[in-house]
C-alpha cells in the first residue's frame, strides 16, 4: 500500500468527488421531475398518456443506461441536440433514474388504501383534490425510503459518465490507475469517497423519513 | 447530418455476434453471481468470525462503490499481481462478483426466513451441519427468493454493457466499432438498444417461466 501516493493524489480525487456530487444532485433532481411526470402519465385516465408513460418506463428500464447516455451524447448532434458531456450526463442519468422513480412513486400511490380515495370522493372532493389532499400526502411518506434506494443507485450510477470523459471520481481513478499502475490504492481512495457521499445521503434520507413518520 | 438507418443492415452480423457475446457474458456472470451469492450468504451467516468479518468488509465495499470502478480494479488489479486474464474473463468475474454480493444479501434474508425447525430436524436425523445447510436450508431459501434474484439478473444484463469499457467486444463495443467506420452513432446505438431490449424481453420471459415452475413445485 503506497500511502505517499494516496496523499499526493488525494486533492485531485477530492475535486473529482465534487463533480460526482454535482452530477448526483442535478441528475437526481431531474430524475424526480421525470419520475413525477412519468407517474402522472401512468396514472392518467387518458389512454394515450398512459401508453406514453408505460413505454417510457419499459424502454428505459429495458436498455442499458450506458447506451442511453451514448445515444444522447454521441447521437444527439445528429438530431440537433448539442450537449457537453456534463449536461448529457445530467440529462441522460436523470431520464434513466426517472423511469425507476416512476415505478417507486406509482407503487407508493397505489399502496395507499383505496378507501381513502373513496371516502374523499364521498365527502365531495374532486378527483384531483382527493389525489392532492388525501392520497399524495400519505403516499409521500411511503416514497421516501424506496426513493432513497433509487438515489443510492444513482450516486453509483454517475460513474457511467466516465465513459463520456466527464472528470468525476471513476474517471479520475481510471486515469490514475493508468498512470501509476496502482489499481488497488486508487480503487480504495475513490471507493472511500463514494462511501462517504452515500453515507451522508443515507443519513439525510433517514432524517427525512423520521420527520414525516406517523407519530 | 440527418439520420440514415440504411447503413445498419450492413453491420447486422456484427451486432448479432455482439448480442451473442452479451448473452454469453450475462449467462456466465449470472451463474457465477447465483452460486457465489449462495456461498457468500452461507459465509456471512455460518462462517467463523475470522472469515466472516473480512468477507463482510469486502461485501460492504462492493455494495458502496460503482460497478465500473470495480471492473477497473479487477481488470488492472489482476494484471498488477501478475494474472493476465483476457478482458472477457475479467468482465465476467467483475460482473459476477458484483451481483453475487447483491444476491447474497437477498439469499441471507431467505435463509433467515427458513423455519428453525428445519435445521433442527436435519441435525436430529443425523445430517452434519454442512449437509443440513446444503441439502435442507439452502434449497428452500433459494426457492423463496427467486423473484428478487431474477430482478438482479435483469440488472446484470444491462450492466454487462459496462464491460465494453475494458475492451470486451460485446454488443456495446460492437456498435462502437461500427460507428467508428460509419460515423453514425445515433443509428447504431439505437440498434444496440433495440437488441438489448429484445434480449431483455426474452430474459424476462425465461425468468417468468422459472418462477412459475418453482411455484408449482412448492
């Protein structure tokens, strides 16, 4: 174990970790938006909208995230979408995790007892009011933990953008493995930083979950 | 530059060959991750502390880091310690180990859910501890956790695209090679996505059949 080397490259890894955090935050935020839209479509009463939602989830979950990223980044210019690698990473990863979040959110909404909607409707609330004021607040509680699992996966998923040369943690580790021939040290260093990020996010999720728990 | 899908058929044989590699790698890694998962689960639950704790640390490290990083570690790490494996073998080992750790987590839960009386009955009938675990506990535990393990296999198929990064000529890298000749990334990545989607549907159907058969057997 070459500790000298680890100390020497540490600052570069720290910079890269900041990029990984930025990617995680932006792509998760974008993913939540995609997930909310996807859920809206999948639960919609319009057949066409529902079909669009189903297709989105099925296609995105049925193909590798890496290929989706490549289509966007390398194929995008052919259809007039010009993005730099970081932007493509945020949008590509966001659209990808959004499909998984769609299933999480939809699952939570469906898990709320049907009687709640029926009771709300009986009391004279409209369909959208019943959803907004009765079902969603309850579903939100059920969503937090599984969404935390999605976010955890997303943080590790940001490593994919190394393949389109975004200088984040995995790309940095790969570059230093190439130049130092110390794969184990570089793996531990990058791995430790990923673990710290995931740990902190995990604490945040647990805190949020505790905040909204029923007392 | 507009789109022109007419260039795709010319490279269809390569995409199909790449698909065959993707399927082969997925199946090999799935088998490794399944049996590795069982082994890891048994270690985590039954092995003495000297073996259990290093293993648990390894599992914790593998669950908290990206697969791509692990592939780099395995591919370049093995070379560093003098084992020069072909990239495809390193890829299968990397994918297999990564998902073995995830499967192990699921199988552990399955083992814990097997009634304690089963273990006691096995021992009472004169089976050794190892025999009881192998012949009585594990078969019951694994049957119960087939659906979540199946989900991991589907995730494995999609993550097999990552081994293209260490130079394995499967579906993703095959399409990249076609792109380097034709400069048509959109068409070929879309074609690759279609291939993945079809393989994914086939895999889902296969897993569904296995699930049904096990449900009948129970």
